[in-house]
C-alpha cells in the first residue's frame, strides 16, 4: 500500500524515523487494535496543508532521553467515535463516552509512539498520552519531521513525528 507521506529529514540535525517505518508501525498498530480488515487508505494532502477539519480528536506522546521527539495523532471526530466503538466493543458509536474516546485515541498514539521510540537511539522514555477533543496546541520548539496522511472509513487520520528545532548555537 502506498500511503501519502511527507518527510523532511534533510533540514534537521536530529535523527528522524524513516516515513516508511512510521507507515508500517501505524498500519500494524491499527490492524492490531481494530482488526486486519480495517485498513488505512492513501489520502492526498499536499505538504503544509493543515488538518482540514476542526472537529477532531488529537493526541500526543513525547519521547525523552537519547532521542527527543513527539508523536501526534489527529482523527476526525466521527471516526474517533467509530474506532472507539470498535476497540471497546461498544455496539453504537454514539454511545461512546468522551472518556472512552480519549482512552482509545490515547492508546493509538501511545502504541504508535512506543514503536517509534523503539526505532530511535535509546535509552528513552515515553510520556503518558495527552488527548484533546479538538486540535491540540503544540510547542513551537518542535518541528514536524514526517507526516502520514491517510483515511479510515473515508475520514482523515494524520500521524506526525516532531523533533526539536535545531538551535543556532
């Protein structure tokens, strides 16, 4: 499967994960939590285009130690309820409580982030996930190193890896 991906590792001094590895990790985590039949499909989004909907759930984990970075996940709000329903066995997605959605979206970014951490130089630690209903603010001392834009059940999903901005020292 060829998913649209963006990687700009050339402008960083910090080592960044390969976009193909991020894609593989994301697909594996998605399949393990939602089932093999729940595939991610390519989504054509030019680099620099913001997530095109304000009605999203977003989550992030940070990686600290020998490698510094963050992994973020943004999911369309309707899709977030659907994936929560599927992950937690809730028959009707509308019955998913906001706390359930936060748990599901947080678990997805936690597993993707943990796998990214495992690909990078260690030892490092992974933070607990931070989850928000809506777009989360992100530190301006981090820069998007690679981005994976896909769709699930026709809804947008974005996974990004962020690294520290190189200092001018």
